[in-house]
């Protein structure tokens, strides 16, 4: 029977002294006897010294370079032996008893491998937060969306998602997983650097017959955009590129058609950015496609090494449903 002492909460830090100062107290206060780690991604500020002085009970792991979210966690988790992991963003405020429903779900269902809690907006706590909301899904062209958040439409939390439900992907902002499963899947794909690596991992988990769940009885609040904001073209580049990576590696059939169709939709998004006088974002999409072409041989090799199975993604494009049919809620 798993208990909170079997859980390692791992916070990836890069120059995040202010965030550690703000959010670590709630994590320490509300996490019972879980083991708390801060994995430092080669910070250049004094956050490690600050941590040592003010939070001596928190364990520290020092990565030798800033490899982003994917490599940062892959490197850090090699040092952790607890059977359960919580990969927690440094800009998350947790709540009292947030861990108990998660532990209960892991104990109740041996097939549950990955879990995310309800993620609300720290800046407006009545709203769901963009990065995960009430659990992630994906359409056949690898466009992700959530219960509580489709594209830029955010729902108010009225208790409509206070359930426990099988989902397709869990948010990397607060990502619980069995350590054994994470290692069996060989962790995150480090070529992603950041953004969508958790979706890729969950898709590989699904293809290996693992189950991902949302547990609405557990709540956290996420600031969001602490590393790369939505106004940063690099985030656009990573999202568009990594979405294509994920589609090629994991989809079960008609992969060529889906990739070409998605690239066409990306092109429409690029034209939209141009009309919005955001040429840097159009350039980011073009760079994402060039990087995709460059990496295609490696992706096809990975595809051959991975299992694919018929997925339960939406058969209708979420782009069509949202922009044409005006369906704005899950």
C-alpha cells in the first residue's frame, strides 16, 4: 500500500529564487511526509544558495546543464528511488490534502500509471488554467486541448469536472507517475527541450497500455508562463515543431496524410499571425517546419522502435470544431 512517504515531489528550478521563496512553503506545509527535491538546472542566480539557507530540509539535485524540462527531469530522476513521482512546476501553489486523492487512485487501480490534479489559475482562482485544466485530450492532427480549456477559451470552475476520469495526457505542470513506468518508457524525449514532451510521454504510455487519469478531488494553482510566455515566439516554435514530432512518432495510421494536413493548418495559422502583424510568430512556424524536416529521419527511426495502437483521440479536428462549428467547451 503506497503512502505519501513513497512519493518524491521534484521541482525543476532554473534561476527561480523568487518562485521558490513564494511557493515552497505551501508545498512543505501541505505535503505530509513526501520527500521534496529541487532539481537545479544549472542556475546562474543564487537560488541554490537561497535554498540551502532557507529550506535545509529540501533535498537538492544539481544538473550540470540547462537541458530544458525534458533533459532536466531525465537527469534528475536518475537519482530518485521513491516509487511515485510528482513533477511539479516551481510556480505551483498546492492546497491542503492535495496528495491524498492521488495516492488513493494509485492504490485503487494498478493500471493507473500517470495522474494530474485539477489545475486552476493562480491569478484568477475561479478559472481553469491553460496548461492542463481538467485533463488533456488530443485530436487526430495532434492538436491538444483540455476539459476546461479549448485553445484560448477558458472555463470557470463550477465543479463540473470534480470527477476522476481517464484522459489522454496529463499536464507537465503537475505530473504524477509511477517511477517504474517513467523508467520503462525511457523518460521524456530530450529533443523536445520543452513543451509537449509530457503529451509525447503520455501517448507512448497509452501505446504501451498504461492508463492516464485526472483526479478532480486534488487541486493546485498554476501561475503559468513563468519560463516562456505565450508572447514568446520560441514557445510557438517549440509547440508547432514538437506537435509534428509527436504525431510522426506515435500515431497508428495514415501518418503521412495527417502530417501534411497539419502542416497545412499550421500554414493557415502563420497567415493569421501575419495579418495580426506578428511576423516573428510566422517565422517561428517556418523554423519549426524546417527543424521537423531536418529531424524526420530520426523520427521515423524512433517510430519503428515504438509501438502504436488505435488511439481514442477525437476523430473530428478540434480546429474545425472550435473555429468553424464554434464549439468552445469540452
